[in-house]
């Protein structure tokens, strides 16, 4: 069967060839502009899936790198603070040794007490340090000031207690791998509190402005009510009440050691010489234990910092490997691509010229 050649079929073929050459030219132009072989999924479905997965992994690595950088910065600040704490503790320990020298006179003991009280305030300020708008030593309560000192001399820890597992703050440094980056103030520095007096029912005892005893209890609705121990309701402001303390104390760590040392010096100054020096002597062991506690925490977080640095190296290596793989499957070879682009350009221009010349021809061109 002989196919009939018509102008329309010839034009259709020319148009199809021209469109194909145009498509190749535009595709290569887009690849040169972007530097990528694959512009859409249909170009290479398998490679496209690999590119998507690789970009996802690179995004995760970037997040992990940010986590590690933030964590190492905070750990570095923590290490600096523990270094300072060690220094202040050593100073206090030296003062404790001096205070235990029973040849010191009244003026020397008073001077030592002033120095100890100043070191105590400095240690509290140190423990209240913020980093990135968070209180470092408050456990999970990062927006709560770690320590407060009241007029009664209590050094109260307000953060998450060390025996509460929820104090931990962690950061993800790899897929499913977490590192703990914080500790608690009561574990590192301890605390000091006088024990508030309670009545026979376990209710807290306060004193009003006249020194009369006021009992805090709960009514039937669970609300706090304040009544005089001798009878009658307390009608004043609750904030005006003062706690009534027993002779007992609750303390630990360097905060406890500092307050006990200050109190023991005061006892000696008040004439309680034997009791004061006995208590003063006991603080030497407390300072030694506190130094060991701080050093242990510093060593632990030094290890965490080192692991962070190793994680940084691992993440950088993984990122480089993935970027190399991504480049192999998606980046163009510019020398080859430019050659192909120029050939496509020549082919497209040629098809335009052929089409233009053909459009001006008719059967009269073939009649002799």
C-alpha cells in the first residue's frame, strides 16, 4: 500500500520534530540554570525518591548539628561555672581551716564571718546563673530562680529536686540518641533551711508581730486558715507572719557548709565556745564532700561534652557523604551539559529553518 504524502502530514511531522528539539533545548537550559539533572519526578522516578530521602536525612543531620551546638555551648558554660564554684569552695575551705584555729581573737573571727557570708552570697549568685534565658541549675524548672535567700538565713532551692527523675533535660544528637545536659542545684550546691516548728497535729507554727503563736491549718474546703494557738482567728496579713523555728536544721552541700560555718563562728562569738568549735570542725568534712560532689559532676559533664564533640565529627562526616551521593545522582557535568545544550540549540535552530523553508514550498516547486 502506498501512503499518500500530503502537505498536512509533512507539516505535522515537521512540527513534531521541531517541538521535540525545542523540548530538549529547554530541558537542557533548565538543567544548566539549576545545575541539576532532575527537574521533576517523571525525569527519573527512582533517582527522585533517592534525592527526597537524602534531603530528608540531610535535614535531620542539620537539626542534630544545631542541637549539638546549643548543647555544647551550654555544657561549656556549665563547666566554667563549676570551675568558679570549685574556686569559691576552696576559698571557703581555707577560711574554715583558719576559723578552726582557736588562737583567733574576736575581731579576726568577725572578719572571717563577714568573708564567709560574702562567699555564700557569691555562691548563691553563681548558682542562679542563667544561660539562654534559662536557669542552668534549676533542673526542669528553667524559668524559676534556682535559689532564694530569706531574712531568716535560709538558702532555699526552688528547682526540680535531684530525686525527681523529671529534672532531666535532654537533647537528641542522633536518630534516637539523647544526651542529658543538665544537673540540679541541690545536687551540686545543696541548701540550708531551718526546720519550721509544727504543733501536735503537724500544722505549721508562725509568730505575729507581737510574738504570739499562730497555727496554719486547713478548713473543710481545703483552704488555709490561721488561728491563734490560744484561741481566736488571726485577722492580720499572712505575709506579716514569721515562721517559728525549732533548733533543728536541714542542710546539705556547700550551701549547708557555708551557713553552718557562719553560724558556728557566731556561736563562738556569743560565748558558746565548745559547741561552736565542734560545729566548726564538722564543716571541714562537709567542704571536702562538697568539693568531691562538684568535681564528680564536672567530670561527668566533661565526658558528655567530649561525646558531643565526637557527635559533631560524625554528623559532619555523614553530611559530607550524603552531599557527595546527592551530587553524583543529581548534579550535572557542566562541560558535558554545555556541549549537549549547544547541540540541542543547533538542532532546534535547524528545525526552525527547515520548517520555515518548507512552509514556503508548494507542488509548483516540483513542476518542471
